C-alpha cells in the first residue's frame, strides 16, 4: 500500500509512505507503482492514537438518546449501572462506541469492564466478543474492574478470579477507603490475585485530600514490596490535583520510585493532577477518554485528540512543546504503556496511522481537525 500526498510532522509535504505487510517500507518524495494507492490529500500523517482508559461495556452509543438518570454522587452512578445496563446487550453498544473511536484514529485501547455480582461475567463476555470481531482493526486490552467494590460486595473476588481465567488481562481496583472502607482488605486481595495470575493492576482512585494521598501511598508501598514496578497504574488520582506542594512532590517521588503510573481524562468537576510536572518528576503518564455517553455522563465523542486538547486547556499547556508532549501520551507513549511496539511514521516502524487536517502536531492537538484515513498494522480500518 502507498499512502500518497502526505504532510509529515517534520514539515515535508507531498510525501509518499510505502507500507509492506504491517511495516513502513520507505518514505519517498515521489510515488512508485503499487497495487493499492491511498491518497491522503495533503493531510498530516501521524501515528495512530491510544485510549488508555475507557469503558466499552457502559456505552449507550447506538441507542436512542437516554437522559442522564443518575444522581450527583458516585454511588448513585454505580446503582444506576446495576439498574439500567443488565437489560441492554453489551456487544452492540460496545461496537458502536468502538467504531466511533476507530473513525477518530484510535486503534489501541485499555477498556475497563465491570465485574460485579449484578453483572457476573456478561460484560466481559460481550467485550471479549467485540475484541475478537475487531482483532484485525485494533488492539483491545481488558481490565476486570470491580465497579461495586471488592470487600463490600461478597462474591466479587471470585468473579474477578474467573474473569482473569476467561481472558481479562489486567486486574482493577476502586477507592479502597471510600468505597470498600477496608483499604487493607481490598489491597491485600487484588495485589494477591494479581501476583497469582501474573497480571498488572489499574486502580480507580477518586478519593480526595488526605484520604486519596493515603491510598496512593499504600498502593506505592505494596507495588514496591510485590516487585511490580511498572505494572501498576492509578486512574484519576484526583488527590494529586489539590495536594500542597510538599505532599505533591513526596507523592510524585513515591510513584516514580515504585513505577506507579497515572492515567487521566481531565475530569471537569475534579482537581486535575499537574501532569506535566509529574512527568518531569518521573511519573509515567497516560491519557484516556473514560466515560463517554453512558450512565455516568452524556459527554464524550471518542476522539483522543479532542481529549488531549481538553486536558491541555486545563493544564494551560499553550506552547507547541507542551502540546507535543500531550500528543506523545496519546500515541507512541500510550502504545508503550500497553506493552505494544509503538507506531511511527518511520522506516521499519509499525504502520498504524491517522491523517489529520492540520499543519503540525501542535495544531492537531489544539484544533483536533477532521480525520481522513486510519490504518492499523498496514490495513485501512476507517476512511
């Protein structure tokens, strides 16, 4: 395949990217004869995008508009999930969301999947079916996520274990103090289960203030003790967004030492951790859309460039260099965090791309213009 008439991030225009199999074979300034030519139309060709945190099983895409039914607190949203979602088949909704994300250029995903007594393993079965059906179009990693808590929901730990046996690749956790009110119990359980199955952890941590910092410190200490450096992520970490300077830097140092990463979606109603400062302190950073048009909220389009722009706006990331850092988190950096070889517009690299109506990377983030062609490992998956 020849991707013709491409603008590259280094400023070159009218370039042609030759793909053989799933690799970039050459970058040329003149076209060559090839059985398949895809005209990019002068758009900017960039590495394909990564969404490191979304919930395919919660999606309401593909259904008629449903007004938001949950109350303003997290427990009300959890209860609304249990009330509304069991009557809605998982696979059609997850597929509708996935196709929106693919059209926007995202081909690598980490999807949390609710594992609760109310759902059993049906959500995981639905998402795994969607994953299998789209194996040639994207990469999906699944997290067995105890949305209703672990210790407060009898039977959940056994369900999580069975989820790992059935194919979930990462184990989740949730607010060990605020939801379970038993941080030792939850962390003992999930770290022990992760060790038995040899999988990583991704723990939703919404807890604010000192409570959140306490849970974060416990997660870091257990990660070091278990020798799981580089395998543990904290999603949200809102407590870092309002922590005093001394406590913020102490937490950052503990995370960097333990190799505990932070995943953010830039939640509008919560303090945003200072991601650029944390990255400079050595904390691994990844970004995701999180909830999109589901029982938790009506917003979200599936566009990771739009999400990077929202987060950049909240971080006051105005320079090209800062926006390029954000772009790295949703492209090559995100793929590495998933354990994948990162795509790149470079000879020999994995050929996964998205074309964007922009002159350069900073404009692609700030303006998140229209998408053209999307390629996954040498195959056009959206156009």
